[in-house]
């Protein structure tokens, strides 16, 4: 699967936004929450909003599937298609009138189908199926009526089938703050740092934009589970109270540990993508979101490194279509 969202967020915090229901943007690294609902429908108030806090817990379960059609790798180095399945749990608990505890879990399966000749072709097959497990925990705090702060940490295990889970560990933390000028505009930022397999730590900025232009149109950079591997923005149109259309773009990247059977045993795989897409979301009930998206991945890169972190092969790949769907249920 592929989906991404580029621009206003350079990279995303792990933080969960309880103002938004549980469906995601179509992102290779994450399809993120985008649909806003009325404050009186929320058991817990939202990040950056001016509503009064209320105690409670909300859990959102999301399942998602996406497919990236065949892309040609540059320099006649093969071709590939990609299927992605994601299962995700996100939760928020209001500890008191000022503090929210945010937590989450995600499992992601990436099934690569390499074909043709070259390093990223069927003969060498740089890697097979990739499994990723992510855990995060953090908090948001109401500093004043307008100011909110957020901080927390995440750890992730990403590895090819038959590679060791512990060999695919990455982790880090993030912090930042947002300011609500009024109920229609929230801006903020922060900083994150994350370890990388066979590479130096990745330090990245966080940009928060949540702008309600009018009753129908809005722009935001809500990336709630990307954690440094996804960044983007979306323009949203609320067609009706239960149907929404969005135009989005996203930058997405992943690193994962390879097993000892391929051309770079115990090495590291690296994948990037930049899709542009249309998303259609219908909420038949306040706690259920059904989403479909279609788009084009306009650019990306594949890289294989040995166990010392040295590049063995690195190539861009061409544009390709993508489709996908998602179901989110909030309890």
C-alpha cells in the first residue's frame, strides 16, 4: 500500500488527537485521523481545542488495507508491487481536568512482490514480507485555555520474516506545544528524535496546523501515529454531516531489519514514498468511519544496506496508482 501526505508537517509526533475519530489518512506509514466531530459527541476533549475537559476513556480500533500497483525501478533494476495491511488500537484517558494520557499499538504487514531483472527484481529479491510492531505512550497537558503541551515516547520493531525482532528495534521521544487562537485555528510545533537501524539518530521538527476555514473547508496536519516516518497535509471538504472528501499528500519512509537469507544478510532495507490521493469517508454512525481512497504515488526510493550500514543498492522508482480502504470503530 501506499499513501502519503507531504508538506505542512515535516514529520509527525506520535501524539493521539482525541478530537478526531479513528480513521486515518492513507499513508504508507500511517493513515491518520482526519474527521472532526462535535464536542458534545466526544467523551474526551480534543488536542488544541477550547472546549472544557471531561474525564473518560476512548479507544479506537482501525483496520486498513492498501495496494500499490507495479512500479518500475530506475536503471532497469526491477519492478515491484506492494500490499499493506494495518491493525491499530489508539486510546486516550483523561486523568484529570488538565492531563490526558495517550497510548497506542500498531501491527503492520507489508507484502512486497518483486519482479523483472536487476537487484530489485525477482532473481535477487532484496527482501520478502516485512512485519512492524509499534507501541507508544505519552501525554497532553492543558497549560492555559489556549496553550497545550505534548510529550512522550515510542518504540518500534520492524523486521523481515525470519529476522529477529530484537534486531529491528528503534525508539525515541518527542515534545512540543500548540496555541489555539480561537476555535477555528490552532498552530504549534515541537521536536522529535529517534534511533535508526545502522544509522545515526534522526532529529526532526514537528509542525501542527489545524485551520477551520469555514463550515465546509478545513486544513490540517494531523499525523497521529507516524512517529517520524510520515509527514503531510490535507485539504478537507465536509460534504454533509456524515460524508467527507479530502485531498492529501504525504511523505513516508521506513527502515527494517533483513534476515540472513537474501543478498544483504542481516542488513537493512529502506523504503520511501510520496503519494497524492483523494479520500472519501462516510460515517454511518457517530462511532464508525468507512473510508476509501485512490491516488498516485509520484515518487519514491528503495535502498538495501549491509549489516555495517553501507549501501549495496539504491534506486528511485517510478509513479504508480494506489487504492485502499479502512474501517474505524470508536468505543
